[in-house]
């Protein structure tokens, strides 16, 4: 029973540490225009990657028009 208390105590402390870390971080804004440009470029690259590496783009086929089912 003691071990269970220690286990839950450690889990609780880990959860509190994570909450504290996230709250301490907050929603900090980028202070320079360079940071904003980097963030915008990464966001645009992620959007491009999502469309370029979709299932249809990778397999180059559509299962809507034929009866093939992988």
C-alpha cells in the first residue's frame, strides 16, 4: 500500500511540474520581425508538406473511381 502512495505521489508531482512549466511558458510573442518571418515560412512549409505527402499524392491513385481496395 505504501508503494502505491509513493507511485501516485510521484505521478502527482510530475503532473504539477508539467502544469507549472506550461503556465510559466505562457503565450510569449515573437519579439522580432525575423522570428515572425521564420514562423510564417515554417507554417507555409508545413501546409505544403501536408498536401504534397498526402495518401493520394504518395500512391498516385484514387479508390473512389475503381473497385480496388488495398
